[in-house]
C-alpha cells in the first residue's frame, strides 16, 4: 500500500464555540480528564519543541507533571539538550496528540525554571529508582555503551540503599507560560474544528481557524 493511500475519516465528535470553556486551561483539563477516562496510553505525553542557536528545531516527548493557570510543567536534566536550547531561546511549543479521540492541543509559550522548593517537592515524590536514574544519567551526553549507564545506576543504588537520594543540582523543572492554546477536533471530509485562544495582557481571546 502506498503511504498516500492511507487515510481515514474523522467523524467522532464536533467542537462548537458554545462548547468551549472561557478559560483554555479549564478546557485543556476537561479534555485531559476525558483522555484519562478513555484509557488512552500515556495521556500526559506531550511533544516539546525547542530551537537551538542556529535556528534548528528539535522535538522530543516528555510527560506533563502539572498544569494550572500559571502554565504547563515538566522536569528534565538541566544539562540536557532541551534545557540548553531553552537557555538560548525560551520560546517553546507543546503538542498533545490524542489520536483515539481525534483531538490535538497545541500550545506556544515561554519557558521559565521552577523554584528550588518546587523541584525538591516533586523529586521527593518520585520512586527511588527514578531519583537514582536522574543522577546516573547525564541526559544527552554521549556514552559508549549501555552497560556504563547500568553500572552507574547499580553503584548509586547501593550507595543510597539506606538513605535518601539528594536532589541533583543539574535536575529541575520548567513551566511553560502559555501565550496561545489551540484545540483541534477532527471533522468529516477534513472539515476539522479548530479554536485558537490567544493571551493578550492576561485576557484570552478565541478565534475559529479554518482547517
């Protein structure tokens, strides 16, 4: 089969302006809860897009760990490629692909580092093995073999067997303060429903976009 022949009709639901909540974060939380209730795999998985100093875009999937009116939160190694790129250009794009529900959410915004208190609170809530892995892996650095990583993990696991794992200085979170949030709902005959919320001085305006 040719790739160009692969297609399907989107006919699950429609999206109308009257169905939208006034606050796009509330609308996002509604859709996220519906994705969770539907049993979607990794409903909090989102693509994070950043741009390096040459203008080259990069994308990767991370997990959303908190969302409120202040923004969308994820955690990472602060020496990772994404963190280094955010340090150069804090403008970030997020994308949630909820294919079984024929929905997407696209967010643009500005990334800012979380406070030490926020980092410590979340780090303490992680399973101990995940805490150790955060120290063992210098994310995005080159390694010659997986065995090196596994060996470091086992060494640290033994080291912290009886005690608490300290929050590494090179680990922390980012909050993406949204400037725009777009909701996409698949429609028949490719007549999809798209609504774009734009933040203007703390107030949200909404426009319907052509598919």
